[in-house]
C-alpha cells in the first residue's frame, strides 16, 4: 500500500485536517505502518473492542470506545481500590 496509499482521497483529507490543526509530526520511523486500538477487559473477559486503521488517519469511533469501556467488568482487586 506504500505509494498507492497516498492516492486515496481519505488519506489526503486526513493529512489536510491534521495540518490545519497544527500537527506536523516528527517524520521519524517507517511511516507506512497502520495503527489500531484494543479495549481489553480483565481476566477472562477478553477483547471488547478491536479497531484497525483501514487508511492513514482512520480513527475508532469514540462512541464505540466508550461503549466498550463501560462494559469492562470490575474484578476483586479494582473493587477494593
């Protein structure tokens, strides 16, 4: 996806959006690795949310993250604190 990734409209839209907000980054590292987000519950609860970037700048929906976090069950250790 290296050079083809920059041909996508969504990539340019996301780059313009962060540039307007003043973020320029440090330009160090690979630059072609897409990120992701996991919300993992304690013990045997497992993965509650899994999001992988489909293109550069793609973000997880905040409502989905909030829903996943609200589903985290408390354990005995966290109830004591």
